[in-house]
């Protein structure tokens, strides 16, 4: 079967072709999140919109179901829902792996890669990795909307002679008509910003960090402008990156040279407070006025290679729209799943005013669903919802009113035996204030992933789980007093494959 899948990968094939097959129906296989057909995947790379297509490149091992032989896998979508798998875009070279990076549309042909009038080059900027020796920044280009790629003859374009120097995110800075690259020095815990006029020569402009979370190495930086929610025409800049094994963000201003953080320096702000959200970056070249869109890798390096899925490993998050809002003097990143996801809804059910002081089982069963609910929270209660429930097992999403904490707990949700770190990393939490006495939860459950967006995306938590297929109950719960759930909406979600 692997041979068939490999040849399909080489010619490229679409999600429609998949529907007819038994592929993509494996145990744990998400139905509406992106996964590669076979083999290992990590970071999203080169997210770019061009000629009506959203490109998703990703760290990919075409040779197996563990990390290695890093290359760029490739898929495209017209709506961020249904994806067409394409053949490997950038393949590993003899001694150089293709690590993470980004992709731009070179509208003015500043790189000179276009050879005929009307051609618009797509340029990928990635890290060339020579194991144990060197990491430097390389470029490659495509003149056919990303279907075929040619590596630049004079790579690398930026080499500090270092062993760790990676993950270039390049974007066009219109006010000064120049390219900007955010790239990390992982061990120094610094983001460097470089500028270029042709994507081939780069000058250092400034450095940011160490700051915030400095416990792990720093990876996968991104610098982008976001709208301020509810204030049309107002924007801030977000510097986001992955201090392993989680992510953090800073919000402030960027003047074309330097990023200045305006949030508290002693506090750590995370785009996702769950265990499984990493290396997220945003799309380049979106249509004017479109809100930024990010995609993250749903896994955690502490156990990533050991998760019990086959013949593939890892999925991507739902694409998320980003904005910021000022709350109590701090800038908070807001994330919402892109509205296109609503097109997948089917079989809606709604319930009003359910009150429980122990447990209330909803009359639906599913491991592929979306829920939107609010809870009126009295003091001293712990309440919420359990998914993948059955035979005493469940994944719990709860709010602790005394401590004002939102938490997820997957310790009883299924298989945790495959890696001690997965079993240990089971409960995650973040402070969250009720709004008008209420906590709102918007939840996506897709076989082996749960994404929770709380209070309009002010706190987000993403986690993997590996439950028994028969454990598909959904239960509301409360401890310490009665809790009212004024409204609950539920949808089954159509598969994208
Ligand atoms: C982040 C990362 C990047 C690197 C890539 C290698 O998950 O470690 O820093 O470029 O993965 O696959």
C-alpha cells in the first residue's frame, strides 16, 4: 500500500480522489484537519496566497513516519477547507535537509528570477541544514504557481557560519518597499530582523530577545501586522515564535527596523495554552484588507515521534484569523477559526437552559463535531464539558470559578501509554475572566484533536487525544453547585477528504 501511496504523492492527487478510497479513515485520522496521506509532518512552511490558491508547504519526511530527511511537502486549497496534495516541492539534497521557512510572491520581480514578461516568481526562503555543522538561509523559486521549483545557484544567501540559525519568515514591507526576514538564533534566544531589496543580499537591522519564555530554544519566528478588534483602521504588530515546546507572542510596534514590545515583559503570553500547538506562522500575500491567518503544527516535540498514528504523523490546526484587543492595559491576541469552516456544519442541534449540579449527557454522540456553548458561572463551582466520554473515560474542558482558571485535562481520555511525557503533560490551564458572568466555549473535536476557543478566542487550547472509538459521548458537568448552560449549539462536521 505504501508504494501506491508514494506514487500518488509523486503525481499529486486531490481530496476528492481520497473519498473513494479507504485511506483517511484510519483510527485517529482527523476528518476535517489537514494531515499528509502518509509519513511524518511537522511545521507549516511557506504559507502564501497566490492566484486564488492558499499554499500549505510543510516539513515532511517522504521516507518514513518519523522525523528525518526533511523536505517540503505541498498542498493547495481554494477555501482553506479542501486540500489538494501536490508532489514534494523542495526535496532533501545529498547532505542538506530543507528546514522550515516561508514563501513570498515577488510581484515586481525584484529577484530577477522571472525571465518572460508577465511571469511572477514565487520565492521560497528556507534553512539549509547540514547535520551537526551548519544552518544557513537558502532560496528557491517557481515560475508555475508553485508546481515546480528550482533552487538558486548561489545558495546560501545568508550564512553566519553557525550550527543553529534557522526558520526565516520573509514578508514584503510596503512602506519602505523592502523584504524583511525574521529568523532565529535558537540558542541565544534571539529573533534577528534582516532587510533585502532582491531576496539575495540581506543586511541585519535589529535583534529582539531574550525575552518572555527563555526556558527552551527559540524557533519559527513571525512578525506581522494585525487589526485591533472593533477599531477599524487601527493596527498593531505581533512578534510570535516557538520557545520549545510551546509558543509565545509579543504585541507592539514595528518601525521598519525594530520591533518594540508594549506588553508586560515579566509575563508570558501564549497564542495557545494547550500542549499541542507549535511553529505556527501566518499567510503572506493575502488580498488587501483580509485579516491575518495562521496555521500551527498540532504536536509537541516532547513526544511527537511516538504518537500512535499510522501511516502518517501529525496534523495542522484549523486556520485561524488573528486580531488583538487591549484588555486591562495589555494587548491580547484573539484567534477565531476562519469562518469558512462553518460550511462543513451539518445536523445542527440546539439546547437551551440546561442546568446541572452533577452531570447531564447530551443526546448526541460523535468524535467529529463542533460545539458552541456558554456557561453562567456561580462562585466556587467547577464546571464544563466532557468529550470522548464513555466507560468512565473522558477529555475534560472545565472552568474553575474560585481560581478563575480555564483548563483542559486529557489524563482519562484514552491511550497515554506510548510516551511518558504525553502521560505527564495531561492538564493545562490559563487564567480567564468571565464576561458578564459567563464563559463561552467554541470547541472542535476531530478524532484525535480538540481545539478550544474561549471568550471570542481570547484564550485558545489545543490538545491531542487518542480515545477509544466507542467513547463518543458528550456530557456537561458541574461540581460544587448548580451551573446553568443558557445555550448550546452542536453540529456534526462533514469530512474534507
Ligand atoms: C521546529 C523545527 C524548526 C526546524 C524544523 C526541522 O519544529 O525544529 O526549527 O526548521 O522543525 O524540521
